[in-house]
């Protein structure tokens, strides 16, 4: 884990905290002994109509697409979520990470139905279990 709360991990006395935070996170991931990373986020938009889980990957690592497809397949199987993963382009943090990995937006807080589901412990466990199962299958 690069962090366990909503705070930045920028260098002390930096001029640009956001950029420093992103550089620090990329460095921590790249220098770690991890086999891959999963970045889990909650999405939001001005329009409440956007909804659903989204999986994003970069072409920075050749294994990212395979990992994304495995996670996508497991979400379809376990939660009937049939949304194709997409390539992330020009994202400062993810363009700097060399380890295989993904960004998973688990839903939109700006959508009432998604927000309700995301607050339910049972749904949270289903999402976590689905991610775990997809990683186990990926490493087989």
C-alpha cells in the first residue's frame, strides 16, 4: 500500500505537492518487490447519469492488457458487469509506473445507485473477492 488514507505523500517542502505526490507513488511502486499493483478508486462526475465499474490499463507494461482482461472476465462472471477495459493515455502517475498493474474505478459516487451499492459491506466484499479471484487466475 502506498497509503491508507486520503492524504498526499509528497516530499517535504516541495513547491508542487500534487506532482511530488504522484512521483513518490510511482517511485514506491517501481522500487518495490511487488508483482503488480492495483489502484482502486471511486469515480465521480458532474452528471449523475454516469455509472458502473471501469478498468483501465496502460501499454507501459506488456502484461497490463492480459491482467485487465482477466479482471474484466472475473467481474463479468461474478457480478455480471460486462464493461470492456480501456487504455489509459496521458495519466501522469500511470505513465511512470513500469510494474504491471491496473486502475479500477469501482463506481461513481455521483450516481445514487452506485453510491448506495458502494456503501454496502456485502457489495464491497464481492468487489474485493472478485479482484482477488482474478489475480489468482492471472498468476496460474
